[in-house]
């Protein structure tokens, strides 16, 4: 048997496995969500504002929110209500005028329906997709509902990234109103991408955290 006819050692299985993981990690669904997240939908004026940066990949997410209808009211009344803003990097150490802001001053309600807008243009594809999923999941809710849903979604997403078991975590995600987050299950095998996916949830949670009494 000639050497030309001998089967050669093939690295293809490893390469193929890596390619398959990349294809599942950057699925068509995630790419579709990323297109929605790759735009500036931030609000001005905003009652809650926080810019957070992921030091691992450099992705940035700007989260903004305000009581529904406040933008139109400000257009007529004039100046912003000035509830504050902040910037944050790493695990949550903040700089600026604060991580947490008010609970909707000027809305006429302590638990207003919120309008939410995010800017993830300076973020990686996974962060953009997660930002779009977050905006979709929080649409039309009151402040208290947004805070509760963010807490549930963050916990469910962390569980999904730890286990990678879409089947095991699908019920938890569906019950908490975050069924679309199952698309991130393949990322469980790529720990370096976890912080990119969680970034929008950390940003929103910190921005809307109730102000601490002095």
C-alpha cells in the first residue's frame, strides 16, 4: 500500500467541533437580535441612566429609562427633571453621580410604567443580542415589575450559562418571562463570553436599584 493511499491523521474533528460551537454560539437568532441591539435607542431626558463597560471585551451598554409619557411632558415643560446618572466598569464599582437614581420623580406615581431605551452600538454581537432581548422583555411594565423581572431574568440567565442545559432551564426562563434567553445556552461552554451576555442585565439592575437611604 503506497503512502499516498494511507489515511492521514486528521485534525478536522477538533476544528469541526470548534466550528459547530461557533455556529451555535453565533446562531441566526442571536444575529437577528444583535441587529436590533446595534442602534442607539437611549432616551433623552431620562430618569435613570447608567453606562457600564465590560473590561474583558470592552463592550459598553448605556441603559436609560423614564416614566412613560415623561418625554412628551418635558418637551412641553422644558428642563430635564435631573434625577441623576452614572458610569460603571468591572464588577459594579461606579464613578460619576451614582449607580442608583430616583424612582420616577415627576411621574405622578411611585410605581410608573416605564419607557426603556438602550445603546449597545459599542458592544460585541453577544452583548447587542442580550441588550435587545432585555429591552423586549421589559416592555410595558411598571417599575416594580421591571425590578422583579430583572432579578428573575438575571438569575435564570446565570443558571443557563452555568449548566448549558436549555431543557433544564427552559421552564425557569419561560416562567420568568425570558424564554428568548435560551438562545444563549451554547455560551455555557465559553466562559469568556458570560460577562458579555450578562452585561445588559447588570447595567439595568444597577441603574434601577432602589436608592439607599443616607
